C-alpha cells in the first residue's frame, strides 16, 4: 500500500480546493496560437508572459471554486509547446514567467490580504505549483512548509514531494541535487514537528523515491516518530504504518543503507503495531482495530515473506480466528521475545539496542500499558 493510497480516503476536507469541474473565463486564444508555432519570436515570448500574468491574476481574484479549477487547468494545459522545435524556448519562458508571477502573488497575499483571503490565495497558488510539476517552482513552496494553516502546509509538502518533481530531482545535475538536498533537510525538520498523518504520508512517499542519502535518514526519522507515537499511545491512522513498514522492508532489501539500523526500526514498529492490537482490544475503536489488523496481515504477507524468503500467513490466520495468543507466539518467533532472538534478527543480523545491564537486546521493547491502565 503506497503512501499516496494511504491518504486518499482521509483527505476529503483538505482537497476541497482542488476541484476539477470546469467553467470560467480565461482567454486562451493567443497562447494557443503561440503553442502551435514552430519558431518563436520576441513577441511570442511576451504573449507567454502576458498569459501567465493574466491567468495568475484571474486565479487570485476569483472566488468560485469551479472557475478557479478551470483557470488552473488552462494554465497547466498551456505550459508546453505543441511543436518540438519550439519546446525548449517555450518551456523556458513559461517557467520564468510562472516563477515571477506566482512569486509576486504569494508575496502580495502575505503582505496585503486579510487572513481568510490570504489562505485561499496561498492554497490555490500552491495547488497550481503542484500541478505544474516544475522543480524550480517547488522552491516557492518551501517557505510555506511550516505554515500554521494545515491545508497550506499540506499543499506545500505536496508541491515539493510530488512524483514528477522527485523524478526530475533524481535525474541529477548540480541544481537539482542542491534543491533535492534543501527539500529533504526541510522535510526532516518538519517530521519532528508535524503530527498530521496526511503530511507524514507524503514525506514517507518522497523518502522512498529520492536517491539522496538524506532520504535514507528521513526514512529512519519517520519510523522513529511513529514508534514514539505508538509508545505513548498517541498514534493516529495506523493504516499509514503498512506503507512505512513496506518502505523500511524495501530499504532492508537494498544496498543503500545500514541494514541493521533499518531492520531495528522495522522490527520495533511492527512489534508495537502487534502489541497495540493485543493490548488495545478493550480500548481501541473498531476502525483502529481494523486498521491494525490490515497492517499486521499486509506486513506479514508483503514484507516478512520477502525478507525471510518463505510465505508467511500465521498472523493472518490468527487474526481470522481472533486468536491473540497465537499472534503473540508468532510475534516472538518472528521478532523475538524475552531472552529469545527472533527469526528476522537471525536472518538480517540486527538487535534492538541494549538492555539496562548493557547486554544486546534480542527482542523488541514492550509497549507500555495504555494510559487508562497505568
């Protein structure tokens, strides 16, 4: 289950600005004429700039969501030439104009717009940046990664982590590598502060796709954050951990990271999910228990089976029978129990840190009791 799929059902309230119904009035005749030209002249470059400037102004002045969507779609659909011979020239001018006019609009909203208006303008401009899939434009979203508004923060993260931008950043080149590093460092800061699982899901998806070493550090940081939330019983949307565990499993199978470090996080996070399911039976609601059951079964099938090279289904069958004793027995076999090393640690050669006496810990930390039971 990818992180994008994980957040799909949970973001209805955050995605209301991204409606795709079409209506609105932006004159596109001149820009379409330029798009069809095989060779561009100076006046054509000015036409591109005029179109972008006018479209951005229409976007920030319009209040109707449907019209906003039409304007945004018209901007995006005209960001490339239809002629190969003019493609580079057209793209360069469009990118330059978009950067200039979106930047100006964001600054104007920040300094002059009332709060409610500022929010709408900023969010819609971020959605536009995201849709244009241009790494240079993603730079404009970076200052908004720590915005106090949840929706603005979400779309800022979305704009700098979307698949098209990440793919271009991974393609190399000094500018792309520098920007990728800046984005990753900003996201690392955000993980320590951010509690919204929707945002963590986007960051996790980015961490799994980026080629940078900092991306590996980001993976571990995300896992540590989720482990901490399990430990203090504040974790939300447990289904997200199916994606995170799958990401960790993939990193274990790669050669780009220290397998022991990644495996330790995988084992502890999976252990906490199992322990939460067992210890929280009388505390968690049905949705939480269903999500945890999905995490347990999917991780066993998709991750444990691959890591051990043998199909695994004991936990799934125990879930079907509601047999918590069998679940815990399999937990100890796979991940380890008091004084016992688990099968996964034997295979991958890792431990869970040190005991209070300084010895290697061969089994996961115990999940603290729920707050009500302490």
